[in-house]
């Protein structure tokens, strides 16, 4: 019986008419419906009409042998499994048949076990086919479920990005209404932190991969928002990016974005003297072994030994992000201004 509970339909292709009738009668008593044809071409014509669960194909036939016909049987759309039948006990024929697409092979004999072997091969081939189809159905269902989950996750990211954008706009409005320079600076830093996280969600809901972020486009968007926010606070420096198209897991990208935000904000505020405009550069590239190197530098007054400018909160945020990334940070003392080099190990940077 098939998985649907109906009798198995077997197409038996063999020029031995007597054996074909024997297969028909024997299998009929076992609940298997056998249709016998004496040639490969006749079998192909019947198979094209459909309705068969399996095919038994003889090797030696007068018009074309089974190996000539087998490829046509095996490549048909939705082709049933083919059991190759031969009277020659030669391994090369069996190997050739299996390579050509046969599901199994059975050797004819005179001892009476051929019919049992053929029936067992047919049932096993159908069982294997049903398992394969069940696996394919399960994989298709998993793909649909994953696509739906990703669609929902993109919608969530879209909503979060919009909400964060709204919060950032409210902070900007509050900043414009505050006269105290210290308060304005604190609000600008807050706006930058919000932008760093909002940019992540904006990239995720427009990406086909919600598990990773392409850092080149992410940092480009973030840089534009940081530059606009700092210009509104009276810091008119130029932000220059040299970022490779590196993909980073989402949570690591958030940490890197926050680090860039804090270091760039710090450079905008303290790198150059009053009334002096300069350049702040951000670079990110892969390094040997799969890690990432992040560089934030300027050509300003530099940083004295042990001198860490900026709010205590900002530096605490940087240290927390570096701990999460298991990254190291060094100040390049040979650089004329300030150059901070952050190295993220491969096991953390991998998307």
C-alpha cells in the first residue's frame, strides 16, 4: 500500500512476456497492481501519462537496453523510483544503473527469490521516496516560517526605528530650547546615542538579512546624523569615513556604533581649539584572522598622557561596549593629533 492507503501501481518493463505475467499474477495477490510492457519506448509512453508509483526496468531488451532508457525514466518530472532488473550478476551493470539514477537493483535468479527481492526493493524505494518528500515538505515549511519571522522582525525594526527617530527629534527640539551650553552639549550627546541605535534598526528593516549589519552603509548614515547634530551645537568640523563593506552581527554592530558615536562626539568637542575647524576620520577594515580594526582620529591638539577628555558617562559607555566586544583600545602616541585604535577579535566580529 502507498502512503495514501491505495494499492501500489508498478510499471514493469521487460521483454520476457512470461516473466511479466508471473510478476503480474504474484503481485496482484499481494495487493500490487502491475502493468507490464515489453519495451522501453512503450514504458516511457505509459509513464508520461502518470499514475505509477514505481518502475521495474529490465537490462537486456532487443531494442534498447535498460541503461539507454534509464536516464529518460529518471529525469521525468516527478519520476517514480526505478528498480533496475538484470539477469547478469555483474557489478559494473549495477553500478552503472545506480549512477544513472536507479533507486535500487535486483538480479534475476532461478531459485524463486527474485519476486520477493523485487517486491522488497519496490517497497523500500517507495518508503525512501516518502521520507525524502516528507523532509522536503518540512524544509519548505521551515523556509516559510523563517521568512514570516524575518518579515515580522523587519516590521518590528521599522517601528522601533520610527520610535527612536521620534525620540531623537524631541531631544533636538529640547536642545534648541536650552540656553545652558553644558545642557545643550549633554542633549547633543544623547541625540547621538539615540541615532546610533536607530540607524541599526533602520538598516535591519531594509535588509534581507536581519541577523547582520553592513557596516559601510550603517556608519555612513550614522556619520551624517552625528555631523548634523554636532553642527547644531556649534561644532563645525568635517567627518570623513573610510569604511570597508564588512558585515557584523547585529548586537556587535550596535556596540561598534555606540563606540564610534562617543569617540566622534568627543573629537568634535575637544580635538580643535575654539574657532578652529578640522577633520575627524573614521576607518574600519578587516584585519588578519577575521578580526576588525576601528580607527577614530583627528589632527587636533592631541591627548596628554592619562588625559581623557569628555564626560565620565561617555567614557564609561565606551568601556562597557569594548567589554561586550572583548576588544582592546590603544592611543597611537606617534600620531600628531589623537588616534584611537580599537581591535575586535575574530570570534566577536564574525556575523
